């Protein structure tokens, strides 16, 4: 069965009991945006199992293991994105009534509701796994139908474009005469795609200043206890639509005029802060590796996740299989295995926060003489392993094999998280003129030093990790093995600051000198 058919089966199962009917708006009280109105046709969709399952998926994966209050779900984020998408559409309609109309608002709010339906357990943590499944990998790779797109957004699009969803939406339209748009009007917006004359609608959902970012930056920050100032009202006031000539075609794009530059800088700062302090915190990344370890163990042993008897078992060979998994399903799997089993223990270690610990931290600041061209080249070669998962795991296994200690093959990980991309922000179109004057368009990177932001992040915040079991003697052995292998294969020489502080004194100066 092809990927689209499998996605369609999932959608049919999750819309089978959806009534899709309500005669009035509903109101959601949100801690960020206050009272959010959900229109009747949207409420019919929001109340369906397809959307309600997002309550069972943490927005920020395992961030709550470090920031206990960050327990919010994809569901409230989805409602927030829908609300902001509508606000952007209404702001544009005041200035460009011929471009942004009632249909625009309907389209972007519906696309926002569906933009995260493709997520699986622990959000982006599992996305790093199912993006490698063969039935999706080819679509994402060079020359593929969805080249350059994220795995989660592609699954979300396939859900919206599926035959079962189209049938459900046709019923919604029949019951709500005021609903003027069809699936093909809003589903492509999830991928950032639209007709050139309406590209601004796609920019609202998937663009440099989209509603997604405007919601999750302040939401994730507040939930983590990090208040990030993002002047949403000012940014909305400064948004407009302008024509831009690209590759021989004219696009009507979402642009921000110069009065909104400060708000954009706030967004860039928020992005860097969240990645450095929250998403890439070493405890969060250790949890991510442990989740991958569970999936790897199940794969190696031929085990299947079993949601219940109605759904049967899923060996996760297809990216579509991951749609059936939520955080609850993942943790519930532990109770299908004996308490002494590897599977039960591995899942419970995550549930009760018995985590892997740092062995090494590899960054510009822990590579000796980083300015030396040889060290820079070795560091770049090491960092590029992130694109070759097989080679990365092989290196972790080599570290484990050479350390001389008894360590599970799922207990040693090299983690090279992707640095946050500032390129999309740099490609944002800005209007150098005031709102009342004729547009003078340029790329954001010409007025705000995006390259400097990238360099600052990589120099002061970006970190790569080697993780191992919590026992100090084992990690001390792993330090010596890893230091030697990194020097042999990449020429990297590390300082003692690279070593986890609690095992540093156990490492001889002859292995890693001051």
C-alpha cells in the first residue's frame, strides 16, 4: 500500500465518528491570546478525533523533563496558530481588500488547523525518525515531490489532501453555506505553496514571519519560564502585500515595512534563545536520543507497537504508521512488556527521568585551537555527520566497543542537533518605504545582519554531545575512547572543558591535557 493510501486509511479511521456539526461558534480561553473564537465550521473539525489526538502530543517533546511547566500540547498551539493566521488575514484585508478577503481568512485559518496533524509522538523527536522511512524519504529528497519540505508538514498536507478528508469537508460545506473554500484552496498552504498572485496566503502559514512562529515562540518561552518579548501587534500593523519578481514570475508576497524591523529582531532573538536554552538543552537532547533508542531496539528485535486490538500492531516501516502513535501510546507500550525487559525499562527510564548523561560536549569553545584550519576542517567534517545517520550510529558503536566497559548498544549516542536556520528569515521581503509610499522591496538580510546572528549562534551556543550511561566509571571510559576516535577520524583535539564536569578529574592529563 502506497503512503497516500496509508495516510487515507488513518484519516478515515479518525473521522469515522466525527459529527462535524455545530450551529454556533465556540470560544477558547488561551493564556497568550485571550478569548479565541472558533467558527462553527472550524469547531466541527476541531472536535474530530483527527484534531483531538493533538492533545496527546507534547508541543515541545521532552522539554518538560528540564522545564517542568512546558507540558502544553500541539492542540493549544494549533488553536493559537489559527487565531493568529486569522488576525494576519484581517490586518491585510484593511490595506488590501482586493487581495485579502473573506475567503483568505477562511483558507488560512483552516490550513492552520491542519498544519500539525501530521505530527507523531513527541513532535519533532519522532519526526527525525520517520523522515527516514523509505516511502517518505524519496518524496523529501532531491527531485522528490516535496523536496525541501519537513516530514511533518508533508504528512499534514497528505492528510488534508486525502480522499476521506475531502469527503468530510464536503459534508462540512453542505452544512455551513458560509464556508466558501475547498480543500485545494487551503491544503497547499501547509507546504507554503499557492498561486503566484496569492503567495501571501501561503506566507501566512509557512513563511519567514508565519503564524506558526508567532505562536510557538512566545508560547514555548512562557511555558518554559522564559518570557520572550515579541511585539505581535506592532508586526501585524506593519504587514502588507507587495509584488515581487522572482525567476521570471511575479508573486504577491507578505512583506513588512521598516516600522516592523524591531519586531523581526525580537523574533530572531527568540529563535536563538529557545534553541540554545530549551530545544537543545543537553537533558532534552538526551531524552531525544533515548526515544530513538527505543525505536531502534524495537526495529532490531522485530517488535511492533500495539495501540489496541482494533488497530493491531505497527512495525513502523511506513511513515504513516507513526500517525497512530501519541505520547500516551508510547508510554503505554511499557506495560505490554515484562518489568525486567529491556523495552519496559527503556520506556520507564524516560517516564521516570532516569536519563543518559553527557560524556563530551563538542563546540567551537571546546575544540583546542579552533582557529587552526585543520581543527576547523575536522569540526566541519564531524558536524556534517548529522546528514548520515548510519555513519553517526556506527561511530557511537565504535566508541562503545573501544571503551572496555560493558555498555548496551542503545546506551551510547552522538547527538548533533541541527542549528536553527536563520536563512528563511533572511529571505523575508521587507519594504524599505513607509506604508503610504510606493514599495521599495529588499531582502531582510540587507538591513539586518542575519549572517552575524548565525555566526554568533554557532560560536557561543551551538553544542554537540556524546551521551552515555549515568555511571561515572563507564562515562570516564567512554571519554577516553571518544577523545581518541575523534582525533583519529577527524583530527579533533579537545580541551578538558569538553569533558563532563563530574568525570573530568578521572581523566588523566595525558589523555586530555589542560
